C-alpha cells in the first residue's frame, strides 16, 4: 500500500467512502463523481497501479469480484446492464488498479467513451444507493 494513494487510504479505512463490498481481495465503493448513480469502483486490496501489475494468481479472484459487482448492481438497482471498464495509465485519475462498474439503462444517453459525470443530490441519496447495493450483496450470499 502506498501512503499518498487515496484508494489505499480507503482500503485501510483511513478515508470515508460508501463501501458496498469488501473482502481479502478487493474493496468496492461508490464513485464520488458517478457517470450514473450507483457507479462503483472496485479497487484491488493490494497496491498495484495497473492490470498488468496485478500478480497472476490474483487476476481470476479480482475479476470474480468484478463479475459479482456487475451482477449485484443490475439486481439491486434494477439496471438493464452495466458498463465495465479499466483505465491503465491514460485517463487513470488514481494510480491504483480499479474497475469502473456503471449501472446502465437502455437509452440512458451514454455514447462511446464520453463519460458525463453527475452528482448525488445529497449524502442521504448517496447512502441510499450504497445501502441498496450492500443489500444486493447480502441477498447474493
């Protein structure tokens, strides 16, 4: 873990985030500037900057969590699908491996790789989305 890395700080519990899932492999939390509400980031618990840096024995387990997060967002939020993406170096705002999992709805306006950002109305709305997603993980267990 790197001291100045905000995701490492979230993983260690030093910075508040709306965490929706956490285990020994990864931590998932709401993006504070979501493309659509419910947009989550799945960060590796071990500090690596890119997918290429992730040890081979963690690739499968990490993507099993990405798959679970994708399925959970669809079910918990009534999404039609998800957009799943990783930026490696270019457009990577935090140099820590993370997967964007964005709930999608048909005709939601997202085109190509233009990512307009939205905001939660307030902290209560953000917490509501986090609770719904956490409940989806609980239901899947």
